[in-house]
């Protein structure tokens, strides 16, 4: 394989994403979002590497899955609280619905 075909790996501010990131999604601007199961938080990592905690998932425990819609709303599946949370671009967190036991993924 030619050297130009080899992949490059970059670590983006891994120490600031929260404990045990299980899920990951990317928005249209290239921001990365992680569902941090161990710290009950959602983190945002910008293309420049700046990491912030958007909001805790106070309405849901231990987020596993995460997705984002075209309006910038983030949705998490919360494993131990058996529900789905929504975090708006303004940082408001609500519980949308109860789910079956221990949801792990969301799309």
C-alpha cells in the first residue's frame, strides 16, 4: 500500500469528554458529540478540539446511544433509566418517552 493511502489517527481532547463515552455522532459543521455513560453527560468537541459539556442527562441515566437532528437537537438513549432524552441547542433537557429495558442505541 502506498504511504499516501495510510490513515492518520488524531486524539481530540480525550480527557475532557466525560467518563466512559459509549456513543458518538457528528453534526453537519463537523462537531463531534459523545454520550458519556459513566458521567451522565453529553460532550461536544469542535473541529478545533475545544471540548465542552453541553448538559447532563438529568432526565436520563447513563446515556449509551446518541444522535442529532438537522435542527441541532440531540437525542440520547439512557440505559439505566429506560428512556430517551432530548437536549435542545439552548441546553434544555427533557425526557421524551419511556422505552423498553436498557436501551443502548438510537438513530
